[in-house]
C-alpha cells in the first residue's frame, strides 16, 4: 500500500478544508474569544423570550434606579424596570436590525455591483456617480436627515444602514466583476453561446460572494453601533421597546443619581462590538489575508 | 496634474450637488407634511401655507432645488423657522466649536498613535506589540458615544475632576478644561486606527533598501527609525485622515450631545428633533461639503505623492 499524501487525504475526508479553517481559528485566541462573545450574544438574543427574568417593559413597584441586587442583577431603571431583562431584549433588537439591513444591503449591492461591472461603460459611470454621492454623506448626518423625514423607528434604522452600506458592497462587487469578466474562461463560455445571465450567475457570482460575505460580517459591529447610537439620540427604536442605545440614554439622563444604568447599557455594546470585530478579523485572516479594508 | 485637479474638483462639486438633490427628492417623496409637524394637528390652512412659503416648500421640486443652490451659492441658506435667524449665521456660528473639537482630537490621537505604531513595528511580534495590537482593535471597535458617556461618568460625575457639560465661560483655560473629555471620546478610536496604519507602513518601510543602506553605514538605530523610516511611514496616515473626516464628524455629533457642547452635531440633532428643515438642510450641506473637501484634499495629497494615482482617473 502506498503512502497517502496530504492532498489525497484532503480529497478523502471531504470536509477537511473546513476542519483546517477551524484548526486555524482555534489557534487564534482573540478570534476564539470573539466567537465566544458572539455565541453568547446570539444565543441570548434567540432565547430572549425564555431567559428574561422579568417583562422588560413592565413597570414595577420596587426600587427605582436601584443598584444591582439578587432580584435585579443589573439594577433597575428610572421606572423600576429590570435592566437585565431590557439588556437581553435589546440584544435581540440589535441583532434583528443588523440581520435585516445587512441582508437587504447585500442583495442590492450585489445586483448593482454586477450591473456596474458587467454592463456598458455609461451605466457603470452613472452608477458610480450615484453610489459616490450617497457615500458623500457622513453616515450619522445622513441618518439624522432621514429621521427628520421618516420619523424615528426601527425601520428607519434598517433603511439608513441598507442605503449607506449598498455603495460599499456594490463597489467591491463591481471591481471583482470587472477583473473577472475578461478572463479567458469567461470568453470561452461566451464563445460557446452562454448568455449574460449564465455567465453572471454560474461563473461570476460564486467568485464574488465570498469576499463580500466577509465584508458584510465585519460590518455587523458597525450596524449595531449605529442602531445603538441612533437610539441613544432618541432617533432609533421607540420606547418602550428596549434597545442598548435607549438603556444608555435613560441612564445618561439620570447619571447624577445612579451610575448603574449607564454601566449596564454600555457594556453589552462594548462586548458585542469587540466580539464581532475580533471574530471578523480572525475570519478575514483565515479566509482572505489580502482583503484588508480600511475602517 | 492640472487636468487631474480640475477633474477631481468638478467631481467633488458634482457629488455635493447630487447628494443634496437626493435629499430634496427624499423630502418631497415622503408623505408627511413638514408644516403640520411644526404646527401640530390644529393648524389652519393659512398657517400651513405661510410655513410652506417660509420653507420654500410651495415651489415645484426642481425649482426648490435650483433655488436652494442659487441661494447657497450666494451664501444664503434660508432662515430658521422658529427664530427667523439666517441659517448661515447659525451654522457658521457653530462650526468653529466642531472644528476645534475635531482638530484637538486628531492632534492628540496622532501624538499618541504614531509613537505606539512605530514602537509596535520596531518591536514586531513582541509581547508589547501584541498588547498594543489588541488595544488598538478595541479602541477602534468601541463606539465613541459609549466612550463619551463612560468618560463623563468616570471623570466628571464619579471623580469630579473635569466639568461635565458646556464649552466653558469663554476663558482659555476654562475652554481647555471643557474640551478634554469630548476630545478624549472623539480621539480614542483614532489612536488605535493611527497606530495600526503607522505600524503597517513602518513594517513596509523598514524592509526597504534605503533603511538597510543606512544600517550598513552604521547610523544609530534611533536615527534610522525617526529620520529615515518614520518620515515615510507617516504619509499614509495623512491620506487616511481625509477619508476619516466622516468618522470624526459622527463622533463629534455624539460628543457634542453627551457633553452638551455647542457645535454642528448638537445643532443638527436639535434641528432634527424640532423638524427645523432649513437648519437641517443647511447643516447637511455644510457637513457634506466639509467631508467632500477633505476626501478631495486627501486624494490630491495622494496624487502629489504617488504619480500612479494621477493616471488612474
């Protein structure tokens, strides 16, 4: 029997590319820590309805702005509501906003990028100018302008994130598409009579989607920050729905009376953004070290 | 070079015009009536018509846009709906506060970030380098408004070392004291960011032949690092700062709100709260212009430094 080389072994154990990636991630301690934080955040958001000790909007007779106690591990806010329950439910809100808005931005950015990269020159130029003018607004200024128009709501936050992320994704997709479309295998495919749809769907899309997904995953902390930030300004999620931003803002209003609500509102934001950032950086180094994007 | 300059400037103007037009179209396509938001549900049609006229909302959309740019070109940005003051005076009255905050933040962040990045690159892969690396990522990741509120809590409320709100009574020393916490909150992310950029470009420069040459001449290591490597390695930071203007402005918005400082950020948040359209539009115009000017400047600096960029456009 001949010895099996490493590459043969990889062919035999079909999933070992993933095993290899997992092995790389396991060696990256910071990435593992990030993964742990992300898992805690996501699972508490998914199970929020089952694990909250109190109704997060229930106004209770107990102490107001109470310090942490056994009944209320993170204390109570100015209306006597349990802050721990509000923090858990706030995580759910943050995750919902992040997922919906990024999914919308991803799909629209993908389509626009493919069109710009594969379409005629004039369309490319027009789209680029439009994308650049959307990017000309500093995100928070754009968000505030939109809030003036649409009024503060969860949907407004989703809209703002989607619109401001689309140009970034579309540009990445466009560049990738342009570099791919002149490859010989695409020319060959076209010579054999393949239509634009087949070329884009079968050949270009799979090559573009990978780097794009990494970019999107690294944007999760930015979206969570934006949602919390807008809610902090009172321009995101409406009360009584809990959001980390509103918890922080409530605490900020009573900062002279009690430090606990502010501490409890800020720490989940910090831990979550750190978790997603550490994990995202580790994933990027593993999957595509070349894809280093400026903040 | 002149051609590149002209093209780049034209593009910048086009982007500002397009961005503001986009905003107008959005205002127009939204079902709600700004006048009823300002006046409340019991407004009479006459009152609404008056407000419409004041905000310029009684003209057709293309006319509104043309009027806005026509006026803006003459330095007129409409009047505040409530106080009747010219928006230009309000915006440019607040602008210096924001500029001072941003400049202070970026200065202290550079003063700390550049040495950190430099040290990291020189002591590559050492324990200290790794600590600086983790700290840098953390500083970038933590949102500036959380930083602002925590700074307020720790240094103003709990310790009472620094004033919590406002911009001071006009005296220089008092102003400085009121600037410390906001500038800390705005700049701390940039310390991390700058140190990462400087580290990366230092590593690149340290591997180049002129540095090896200097080494082979036996020049002292400190001199090689500062005179021959760092001078080159700082350049990418300059260009990144231009693009980073948007982040600085965003951070300034939060810092101004948290510390109740006057400035563009506080102005726009208040205007949004009260649906004061002319003030919102004026502030958006000025901030967008500020942002586009700084990215354009950064691009130009880049083009001066790197001839390849000039050919690209």
